[in-house]
């Protein structure tokens, strides 16, 4: 088995060499103006000398190397087969070149489509960003307009509320002034009516009795000083409480001296509380009395 393997490589190389020679011959024969080249046959005859008995024995020379016989020329069928194989190889090579060219074109087309797709995506992305930026700017303008409108509405509501409050205050003040005016008129009318009533009662017998009662009570507590002149007449102002208690007293116009005035003031304080009138309408917190004691 190992010896067979030793002969495989040389045999394969020899076969390839023969195929190459045949292909060169076919190519050369196909050229115009050239005759086909027919491989030459090499014939050799092995001559061997037989020594005679009388010949001297010589040292044997080394045997010449064996001649390698040329392969026999290919038969016509072999040439046709070889030509067909060469044509098939060339056709296969052409088909392979066309396939590679087609693959290259397809790859270039894929790259072109991929580049167009990339540019399309970039354009769409740029358009999307531009659209989003415009939409964001539009939303910003709308938001600013909304805030401005809300601020104007808020200010308008504040102005309307302030105007409403002002009108309410004006109306309230008018009503208050009207109420005060009516109250002042009513109070004035009441005071006028009371004054008129008091004036009408001032000369009434009941008023004369009331004044006489006060004068008699003061005179009862008066200690006449030595300097009191005959026909003494003094105007006394008395402020009293609702129950007749004397709050303050002062002597105004008087024809007596200071001692007389002090004696009258002392008499009024000791006479407190002063008598009340039978008719409450005759009561006056601030009395004006003419003190004129009997002689």
C-alpha cells in the first residue's frame, strides 16, 4: 500500500504535464497560418554487449539511466474531448466572470439603495425634527398667547371687581349719608319738637312748681353770708344725673361777692339730690336757675 502511494504523485504530475502539452498544441494549431503540431514519437533500442570468454574482465561501467518514453499522441477522440473540456472551462470561466460581475452589480445596487435609504431616512429625520421644532414653536406661541389672554382676563376681572366694589362703596356711602341725613333731620326735628315742647312747658304751672321746688331746696341748705346784699339775684348752672344727683355747679351772673357765690355753690351741693319734676318731660340734665332768696 505504501509503494502504491509513492507512485501516485509522479503519475499525477505526468498526467498534468501531458494535458498541458496537448492544450498548448491545440492553441497553437488554432492560430491562423500555423500548421498543427504533431508530437514526435521517440523510439529507442536497448543494445547490450555480451562479453566473450577471451575478453578480459573489466570493471563494469554504471548502467545508463533508463530513457523516459514520451506519452503517445492523443487520439482524435481525446483531442475532441480535451477541446470540449477547454471550451467548457472557458465557458465556465466566462460564466464565473459574468456571475462575479453580476454580484458586483448587485452589491453596487444594494449599496446605492442603502445609500438612498440612508439619505431618505436622514431627510425624513431632518423633516421630522424641523416639524417638531415648528410644532414646539407653535405651542410656545400659543402658550404665550394663552397666558397673555388669561392675564388680560385676570386684570379685566380685577378692574371689574374694583369697579363693582367702588360702585358698592359709593352706593353704601350714599345710603349711609342718606341715613345720617334722615337721622340728623329726625334728631333735629325731635330736638326742635322737644325744645318747642319744653318752651311750651316752660311757662306751664308744672314748670313753675318744679323750679320753685329746686329753689326752695337750695335755699334751705344756703347759709347766708354777712356780705350778702339785699335783693340778691344770681344765675346758677347745675349739671345733674338722671336721678337728680348734682354733678357740677357754677355761679354766673350775680350781684354778690365771691363769698356769696361760694355759699350758693355749697348750698347746691348739699341739696343733692335735687327734686324731680312730676312730668318727666320737664326734666333737664343741665339746669339754669335764678337763685333769688326771700328777704
